[in-house]
C-alpha cells in the first residue's frame, strides 16, 4: 500500500478526520469485497498524483463496524469525502479512475 | 490507432477463453476487459460478484468467482493476449475491418479483422417505486459486497433461480432471517440449491408474491407485496432487500447491426457465427438457456476456433 494512504480505525477515525489539513477521502472497504479490490490500485495512484489536493484514508469495515455504522455505510466500496470534519460527498460503488476523480474534484 | 486480427470485447469466462485459444493460435488477440464498477459490467464479468464456485470442473475444492477469473486472465496473458482495462464505447461492424472506439474521439481506437463479442448479461432490476431511491440504502444487487451490513437483520431476496438461492444462502451467514420472495409457487433453481435452501432454517419463502414497492424513507423498512393468486396486498417487514430476478444481454454495442433473437439475445447459428460475417458471439450475450461459467467458457472456445478458421479462409 502507498505510504501516502493512512489506515484508519474506530479508535483513530475522529482524530484523523478532524486534524487533516487537506480534504480527506476515506475508502470504506473489506477484504471479501471484489469491487473494493478493483478500486484499490486506483486509490493508490490518486494518493500519489493528487497528494497536493486531498489525502486518502482507508477503513476496513470488518474490524471497524462502529464507524461504518455511524456513517450509514451499507454498501462497499463507499468513499466519503471529508472537509473540515464534515462529509461533503458520498460515492458508492466502484467506478473507473476518471469518473472517481471527477466526482471528488467537483466536491473539493 | 491499433490494428488487431482478433478483438475480443468482454472478459468473463467466454472472452478470456476465446483469448486463451486465439492467443495460442498466434492471433495476438486484444481483449477490451471493461472498467471497474460494482455491477456485473466489470472486468471478469458476473462471476466477480459470486462467492464459491463448486461446479467448475477441475476445482473439486471450490474456488471463488474472482479467483477463477484471475486465473483465466493470467492464463490468457501467459500466451500473449493483450488485455486492456477499458470499455468499448462504440463498435462499427457494418464494414470491414471493424472499428472500435475506446474514447469519445472521432478516430477509432482499434480496427479488427474479426470481433468476438463476449459482453455478457447484466442483472435486471424490478422497476418498482422505491427501488432506485433505496439502492445502497438497504437495497442491493450484490450480496457478496453488502451482506456484511445486514448482520442481525431480517431481509428479503427477490427471485427464484440459482442466483437468488445462492444469495439467500450466503446471506444467512449474517441475517437473522431471509425471506425468498418469488412470483410463482415453485423455484426455477437447480435441485441441489433448492434442497440447501429448504434445509436452512433461516430461510422462508413468500410464494406467489409480486413486489409492488420498496418501502422506506432513507432506509429500507419493507416490501409491499401482492399475492398473485388472491390479489391481496401485504407488507413484508424487512430492512434489507437483495434483487436477483434475472438478466438481460448487453447488446447495446451491436444494436441495429446484428440479428437478435426475439428476447434480445444475439442470434448465433452454427457455432458462434452471427448474422454479420467476421463477428462472432460467445457467452451470455447469446445464451439465455444454460448461462454457466463452463458453458460460457466452452462457447468462448467455439468462437475462437470459428474466428481462427474464418480468418484463415479469408487469407487474413
């Protein structure tokens, strides 16, 4: 995994979201989710290419149910974009890189 | 622009088997795999959303759909097939060489002497009120992706075929109860799946039940059903709904230029030949009867051999 991507847990989630100086995109994923695996390499690329514009974090829903429940995640992959601690965009489902970047950028 | 002798559109079992065979026949096939998505319209196709595959010969210990597809892909690549994660936006099969566009550009991205169409089929939606609004808010088309979130819930699976029962059985790992909602009084599913479902105490059946509406404001809280015999309406209280009611073939790329069956599937005569010379079809885009990983792979092999012989006869 790219060292630019932060691994989030129930314990660290709030603190990381609050203290992020850039918008933070959080990928809610799990090992058993095929579409999640498909967008993983795309997020790795974005973490490198878009480091100036936004940061990326990943939360494994399997071991961090509380955060997933708090944000009503019922389908994965779900990407939540946080700005100043608030959710400003919710992207559900795997999509090609161009489409993902477009939706993220539109909400930065 | 690239020219290829064989262009394969789709990367399910049909597309990848066609790739293995045409690659081994030294035809250097180009496979346009599709793009990431959470639907079946993705590289690997419908099997990417399935769990265990127990009936693919040669794998007695079962393997998952994504694993099987990864192996097929690796095998195709090993023999020199070029695989591209991209989507064919437009395909012109009205004159040869055929032309395919992967972008919005005016110029085609690829020209091909022969095309093997292996675009598969996608899940049907119910088309009832509430369905679109509640998608991913309790309504799902992918049990393997979303089942986890229904731990302890009472949920429904709509459909009566193998995929519906496979989903229902998988979902019993998480849900408290699973009601299979089916419009008839008997299942289309195979005997072994039926037996497993009947034996599972978490699974019950709502027979002769047509779904009229998915209920709930911002989260699913029920299904409104009509009894197809008595006409009576009732509400089934569930907090999750999984839809598995059947498939439609992905024929948009060739609409209007190739003959289709009355039900919309691409018509193939002997083998994989379509009404357009040089265009071959394999897998679920032309098969509404068997629709198995193994039959799809078989028909991919048929298309590869048909295409190879046809190219040879054309001197291409």
